């Protein structure tokens, strides 16, 4: 609100000075219009000092108006520059946010791929371990089977010997 009243004050000063120049021009116009005519010519007679005084007032007023106009232009340029900086900041912030979102999305995709690879590796490792355990168990069972067969053969031989003792020739006894 203060900004508007400040600009309003400045604008009214410019308007007042513009009015001052217009008033001075009107005074010169009145001076010429109400001047006494020079007989037999199209010319009029004016008070030189009065004209010079009005011209001096105009010279004093015009530079102030130019200063105020320059100030207004400068203010406008500063406001436009500030608006441009703000717009650039907003655009940069939006681009940075977009880059962060894209990066986060890429990180999520990479994490998902890595998780899938870990799960696949775990499944493969589990399969290898299971197959290895099955092979190991099969080897143990095979060895046990061979040992049991040998044991059974030994038991059978022992039984055969026991039963064969009676059938053994006398010389062996």
C-alpha cells in the first residue's frame, strides 16, 4: 500500500510540474494574445522581461520534469528487472524440483532393479544350495547303501559260517 501512495505522490508531482509548464505556456499565449498590436503589421508588442521571466520558469520546470520522468522510467525498469529476476528464480526452482523428482524416480528404478537382481541371485543361490544339499544327501545315502550292502554281506557271511560250521569238513574242525 505504501508503494502505491509513494508512486501516487510522485505521479501527482509529475502531473503538477506538467501543469506548471502548461500554465506557463498558457501565460505566454495570453501575453502574446493580449499584447498590443504594432500598427500596420501583423506583429505585437510584448514585455521582454515578462517573456524572459516565463521562459526562465519553464527552463527551471522542464529539467525537474525530465528528472521525474527519468525516475519513473528507472523505477519501471527496476520493477521489470525485479519481476524478471523473480520469474527466473521461479523457473530455476521449478527446473531444480523437476530434476530432483527425475533423479528420485531414477534412484527408485535403480533400487527396484537392484532388488530384483538380489532376489534373483538369492533364488539362484537357494537353488544351488538345494541341489548341492540334494547331491550331498544322495552321496551320503549312496555311501550308506554301499556300507549297508557290505554290512549285510558280512552278516550273511557270518550267518553262512555259523550255519556252515556244521557242514564244515572234519579236518577244519
